[in-house]
């Protein structure tokens, strides 16, 4: 026993150093986190999605190398988040332009594979087979994945910082605190979207704007949204999850009648009264669109889709919208996705088709990180609220936010095109 937490025989031996100093460090880290979080127990986890494989300096490499040198190995399935670089395409961030960063990022990714992590290199691991189930305790660090797993699937995780995510995956347990506990998963504030035109509620753009608006007001509170269609797709719920996490730090949200822990209003709030209630208006969404657009419309240098990573169905939509046309040669067009989804799209012939049209498919990483991928400068258009939120500060670019259709049409024309029908519901 340490503090108030009763350890099993293996955990006692780990704490005593029986499996070496790296596993001892992991056990100490886990117990220290539990103490800070006020946890009285540890809970077994079935899965981890590791953010610590993303390079932000030599300390990340030193930490991972220490684990590897001293024989540490992951006890539960551990999948990798994106890396700073793409192992599949060295030209995205050339080594001669940032040699220390590129070498460090590559080495870090190699070490995590050697530690036993599954090299999926995606910020949307929930799109891959074998994802966690409702009620399963997991450990996740990437913000949109934390929110999607908690909200759309109903698995249970807090947002785990780098190194703690690794420690939990090595031990196979997490502190039983925060969103791992039922009582902490109750909704706190309410958003009603019933005043929004029903047809607009089925557009992809709507979910990004809604997520940004809700996240900005919610902060870290748990929002409950009424009015989302029961047949809203996982791509649409992904958009909300990414946007609420970026704009406000939301780790869990409920959609009444759609997400698993909110079959009705009362259960979403666990019988409690909301702290506040908001009626979402068209004006709110217009304001969100302006907040996500740091630039006026005009000639484009780049279009960036896939934040979070593109899904199979999103590829199908882009192929249909592009309709065998080509991208304007004056601009760069990137779609970020996972290797798994890329391979599915490749099997349909979509990747070859898109590349012939001038689309660059990015795997293993994302396009809004600094140093920038080739072509990320000037005015950039995106359909992703998360990309629009972070890129101006990360890359110094000007961002224009629009729907997927607007992005495709703009890429063909070489300048921002606006859908004349998209905003008619705001009149």
C-alpha cells in the first residue's frame, strides 16, 4: 500500500524496482498523478493512445530512450498519435531545413515502436478497427480523440499529458478520478439548437461552427446539446468533438438522443439542473465563422483538409465533389489521413485519382504544425474548425473557413468561392 491506494503484488514489486528503474519510474509517476488527482484507487485500462510520440524537443527522446534502455514495455495496446514528421514522405518537412527537429522526431517515433506501440500515426484512432467500447477505461492524450472517445463512443478517459499517458500504458492502469467516474460525466450546461434550420443542421459546416461556439462558451464544462439529428454521422460528431476541444478544452459533451450516455435530457444531466442554458442562433454561427476566418476571401495559396484525419466517407465525398476536375496549379492542396484510411481509399482507386488531380495525401502527421509543410503560406482555406483555430498562431498563415464543397470549388478555381445557398438560412 502507498498512501491511500492499495497496490497488488505486481505493483508493489514495480514500485520496489523489481522490473528495473524505468518501470519503477512509471509506477511512481502513476501514483504521484493519482495523489494529485485525489484518486483513492487505480483502474485497469484496456487501451492507450499516446501523444508523447510527438516530438517537441530532445527531452522527449531522452525520456523514451531511458524507457527502452531499461527494458520497459507497454502492458496494454498502445497506439501512436501523429508525429512531427511523416515517415512516408520526407519531403513534407525536409531534414536540411530543420535537421535537429527532423532527426529527433524520427528517432522518437522509432523508439515508441520499439517499446511496443502500434504505429498507426493518427489523431483519429477511433476510425480504425478494434476501438474501445462503451464504458471501457482508456488513456488518451490527443484532444479530439479524448473528446470523441468520451462523447461518441462512451469510453472513459481524462486528457492525459505527455509521459503520464506513457506511464499508464506501461503499468496498465490509470487513476480512478475525473471522467473515469460516473458522477463526473454529468452534463453541466445546455445548448438548444432547435432554432437552426433543419436542413442546415445536416450540413458538414454546421457541426464545425457549432463545436466552436459551444466550446468557446463551455470552457472545460460538460455541454449537453439538444436538437442534433439522431442520424448525425460520426464525421459530423467528430467535427463537434475537435472544435469543442480546440476552442474550449471540452473533454466530454452529450448530444441528447444521439450519444450513448444521453438517451434523454434527464440522463444526460444525471437528474441535475443545468448551470446555464443557451439558445443557439444563426447569428452565433455566423460569428463563429468570422472567428475562424482570419482572412478575407481572395486568391488562395493552399487548401488543407483532414484535421482531424480524413475518414473513408470524407474521401468519398471529396471524390464526388471534385468530379474528375483538377486543382488549380497555383495552389497546394493537402488532405491529412491515417495510413489505414489511405489504404482503404487506395483500394477504391481514389488516391491515384486525387493525386492525378493535384491533391497531396499526407499521412503520419498534420499540416498545421511548425515548421510548415511545403506551400503553407499566405491565404489558406480549410473546412476544419480545429485547423482554422490553430494555424494562424502555429504557421502565421491567413485562414479562410468554409464547407467541404466550398473548399473543393475554391481549389479548382484558385480563389475563394462561396456557396450561394449555404447561408440562406441565416437571413
